């Protein structure tokens, strides 16, 4: 079976704090920008704050004893990668510059180049899906 590569948006991490357990033995890439977004939500007393904290607690357990900068191995056989955005990835000028969504798109492009394989962006954000298709 060929492994798929999934790029996760922050809203997926918050909607399902245990989502990393649902991708079988595939590769999961979490853009580093997602952790910045989770940090903004974690202090909220609303449900989104609870979900952000829950994902971060789950992730902390997973990464314990593993090198977060290389790979985190899951019980399912899958692997989790955290990727920082390198310079040189460009989007259409109409997309603007510094937004988390654009950084996630750039991370998807960077990951496709790194693995030389098409990636699947997983998001609940309709506009981000449209921008990804563009």
C-alpha cells in the first residue's frame, strides 16, 4: 500500500483533537504555523479553546521521547512531521502575504517538493480548499 501525505489545517486539529489517530499508516504533516494558531485559541473559555488545549495535550504525549524536528512515529504505523516554512515558496500575488492559510498552502507546496509526491490538504475551510486548487 502506498502511503498518502496529508497536510492538516488548524481547524481540523481543533475540530477533532485526536485526529492524528485517524490517518492509518500514512504521513501527516502539521505546518508549524498551526501551533501559532492553536496558541491564540488555547486561552479561550469557549469550546474552541478546550479543543485547542486538548490537541496540544495529545500532541505532547505523542512527541514525548521522540524528535519533533525529524519524525513522530504513531502506533498505527503512520508518521507525523512538523514543517517550518522555508523561503522561496511563492503563491499568486493576489493571495497577499502573511496569513496562516497562505503559510499552510506554502507548506503544502514545500512538502510536495520534499517528498516528490502529491499531497492532500485536509481542511474545513472552503476558501482554503479553493485557493489550494488554484
